[in-house]
C-alpha cells in the first residue's frame, strides 16, 4: 500500500516515512501543497497523510482538491497537524478528512490510525458490492472478499456463488439455479460439483460458513440468523 506523506518539515517527514516503511507501507512525499496536488493527479495512492500548514497550497486546499476534482475523490485522508483548535478539526472533517491526529503523536498510534482508516475505506460499499450484517463484504469490481476485517481468497467461481446466495436475501437457490446464475444456461457443471464448491466456501469463511444453509432436496440459501 502506497501512502503520500505531505509534510514540509523534513525531520517529521523522515520520521513518519521511517515508521511507515518499517510497518510494510510504501511511501512517497511532498513538501508543499502544489507538489502534493501534482502527485495526486498522476499517481495512485491508498492514503494521503496531510499537514495543514503547507507552503504554496494549504492542506485544506489540497483536501478540497482531493474531494472535488482529483482522479480519486474517495482517497482516504488523515490530517496530521499541530493545529489543535476545535474549529480546525471540524473544518477538516467536514471537508472530507477521514481522521485528524494532532502533533506531536506516537508513531505507533499513527500507524494504527492509518490501518483503521484504510480498513474502513475497503469496507465502503461500492456499486454492485454487498456487505452483510455480520461482516462479509464482497466487491465484484475488485473481486475482494473480506470477512470480519480479514481478506479471504476465493476462486472466481466461489466468489460468484457466494455473491449470488447473499444477493438473494435468504431465498433458496436450487443447484441448477446457482449454475445458471454464475455460468449461464447449458454450462457443463454437475450438481455434485456445486456441493464441492459450497463445502470449500464454507471452510474458507470459517465460523461464517454456517450462514450458508443446506435445504435438503432443493439447494442452498444464505442466512446469518440462527435456525
């Protein structure tokens, strides 16, 4: 994950990037607001860590750029500033900052805040994506499956099957209906193959696998409530 650190104090920027790299993040830096905007326009980042008091363009102006005209208006943003006035914090949050941390701060707390904001961003429901009440998130665009904050690797067929069951909202799907929904009519898959795939999905989902209910003689349904 690549993070843009927008900070004009070289010592602080060096300290932040050191700790981010030590925790597995890739970093890029900008020393003023204009450089930040230029990099945001051409590079892809997973998060921006943004100071407020910047040369050329303020952090507030950079934040407005991100949320209005940048290529990635959904980019997670944490404001890290020495400004502690309530009005500054409120302004940043109202303009779309995901979090606000005041200087000086503990590097460990900063890393924890970054991970939390990125995790929340991953759970935002995109068009076509689904999120269940008990923490399963499926995004067809990225083929990402997250179960209670943990990334789960599903095959393409397993992903499509789970998505189809969840989208039915508890309705029972026969094995043939599942085949048709994920592969189309006349696809040469046996109903026994569906049972094998369901068993694999349940195993990968762990405790949440019990939400896939077997309806004997018919097929399967998805229901998180206990029966």
